[in-house]
């Protein structure tokens, strides 16, 4: 019930990139393992209404929810840790808040009043935070405040936290994530930046209840006591967060530090003895002690920034563990690939994934990569644009349709094998107008897709405008590339595969968004398995 929902706010101090998202997800995991229901929300201080229009170089991957929200990549971590879907309500940006308030103003909701940051913007923020509690589905709502305390942009959020803490009393608390830097010249851990960032929070009227301190070295009792004394928190609420070898270790490190117990005590919630982390630990064990290793090439145009493909690399971790295998991703820039160098570049690869993307840059390299995978019988997975490129490659090199293309890349192509739907042609606004979110797909029997999913009806998440052009489907199928997954409503091709190949699959959707620790995605699991098999043949 909403009355008993507990609200936990996670703020960050000293510097960005300390891992608020992973901390929030780890705490949520521990609470979930103790039998509580929990969800996590991210408040982003930028003015974009959502990150859908952002270049991946800015904020990394755009994660997509079942209900079609284009969100911050932290939501991917929340889902991967908790194995429960997030939604539109789990990611709020300043742009969204202002848009809603301005729309209300235009409607006349505030007639006669001056519309101001306090109370109108802060009220809107508070409503969005409480919305998840009001669903009655969660005992805990963890809200991560993006940015670093002191940023001008995040002030209204911190003010909303101050107000909510006052209104909710014992049902709310604040966890502040900070950094304790190590000075190698003197061999000391320094607490001053943490003290300053807590002082800043106090200036805004927010007293943190727990401090989680990122550190390269262990914090001894004295340091913890010192931090506690200067920051008005209990010594046991100063939590050490050492650098971890993998993000999946963090829940266990936080358990060791008793973060969950401190939180439950603070919020007057019972601490039972049940802690169900067996599956999590089993996954971690398999991940850390693999029996095999395979190298898989990830071909994309944003490979300098690994965050641009976060869900894909995490899906490989889940699928690797499921196969007792370490998957080493070789990041390959699509612009560096040509028909001439591809053989040399791909010599050690046992599988090739061609990544999602937009626009012309790097397309020809992706097509060369796919040609190589097809001709050399190397397991291939094409995701979204990767699937579209596989269709283009097949059209050009097998069907002999010279200059076949997607109309995204070449609107004048004589063979538009990938094209816009009529409904997309009329759309001019870029934000939130793609084919977004979960759509059903029917799997054809006696196909690779059937072998993998073992179900007729599946649902996967989409984020694209262009589609396989069904006019060409009979020609493709005759030549050996078949449509093994079809959208039951409009007949859109969602999965293609090549029959005469050990493992060649292209998917118009994004399977990576649905891969979690508890449920590794079957496509990735099967792809990694195929890569291991190829490795055995080569050795
Ligand atoms: N650019 C392609 C489209 O819009 C593919 C998008 C993607 O890979 N997410 O259809």
C-alpha cells in the first residue's frame, strides 16, 4: 500500500560516475532477496524530454522499456539485477517535468498563479516519485538523482527530496554516494571531499542517513568514525564500497557491509533471516570460473564508447555464464572493415555481432563483416540495423540486386529491401516517434528461431523506423534467407535466418534489452553456444 511504501533517495557527491545506478540496483537486489518488493527510478537533470534523441556518445546506450519509453541506460541495470520490467514512470527528465508543468499552465490548471520552480516544478517531481509507490506494487521505491550535488541542474530534485523527507518522515531516507580519494604520495585516504559534499547537501536542507564511500583501499574504523562525526551519521551507516572486479559483485559487497540492514533499521522494517541470493551467487561463480572462452566480434560505429552497447555486452556476460564460458568481446569499428582486410581482422573470432545504429556511417564495413560471416560459416547475430545490413548484403551478393539498400542510407536505391512503413513516412518529429517498445512476434516451426525460443508467440522490444520490405520476401526465401519470425498484426518480418548456415540470425528487435542475470536471453545463449561449437571445430 502506498501509505507504507518506503522511499529511498540516492544522491551523489564529489564526482560523477561513482556508480549510483549500480548502488541503487545492488541495494534493491538485497531488499528483493529478503523478500521485499522494490522498484528503482532515475531522475535525470537534463532538458531533453527523453534520451531518445541523444547521440550515444553523450550518455551511452538508450534503453527501451516494454511500454516504449526511451530511457537512461541505468534502467537496464535495474532490470538486469531485479529481473522485473521498468516503465515510463521509472525515468524522469527535467524536460519531461517542465513539459508537463507548461502543458498544465496552458490548460489553465494554475489559473491566476505565477508558475514557479517551487512549488510547481518540485510538486511535479514529487508526484512522479510518489506515483510508483501509489501503484501499491512496491514496498520500496529507490529514486536515483542523476548528476552530482551542487550541479545547478539538479537543485530542484534535491529540493524535492528535502520536502519529501519532511513529509514522509520515517518512511524516507537518503543515501549519499561519495568518493574517498587515496593520495599515493602520502599514502592516505582523504575524507575532506566527502565532508564538503555532505555540507553542501546540508546547505540544501538534506541530511543524508547513510554514506556509501567509494574507495580504492579499505576504510578503517578511525576513518569511518571521522566521517560519521563530521557528517552527522552513525558510524555503522558509513559504508565502504571498494572497487569491484564486476558490477555483479557489488550486491554481495554491500551485503557484507550490511547496507540492507542499516537501511531496514532506519526505515523501521523487519530484518528477517531469509536472504535468497543462491541463484545470483551461482551466476557469479559461473561467470568467474568459466570452462571455455570465445572471442566474439562486436561490429559497431560507437565502439570507442563501450557504454553505447551496454545491454549487448551485459547480455554476453549472462549468456556466457549460462554456457560456462567467458565471452571476450573484440570491439571492431565498422569504418575500419573492408572486403580486403576482413579475413585478417576476423581470424580469431568465433562469432560476429553487428550492432544497432542509425545513419550511413560505417554501413559498408558492416556489410563486409556480414558477407564474411555468411561465406565462412561463422555464427552471426544481427541486431536491428545489424539485421537490416544482413538483408542488404544478401540482396546484393546472393540475389544479385546491385545497389540494394535501405532507404535510410540511400533514398534513391533501385532495390529498397529495407524501407519505411507508410505510417512512418508522415512523421516529421524525431522524439519518441519510432516503432518503440514491446511487440508480439510469431515464430515459424522447424526454424533456428523455433529451436531457440521453443515458443510460437514471443514478445520483444523494438526501436527503429525502417522495416524489411515484404515485396522482396519471396525472392529472399527462394534463395535461402527465410523469415522465421513475423509480427502477427502487420506481417512485418522480425527475424531472418539463413538455412544453409550453422547459425545466422538477424532480428529487427533488441533482444539485449530483455537479458537479465536470472533470465539470460535465449538468442544470446544459443549464439554463444554456437560460437563455442565453432571453436571446437577449429582447434
Ligand atoms: N536505423 C535503423 C532504423 O531506424 C535501425 C535502428 C536500430 O538499429 N535501432 O530502422
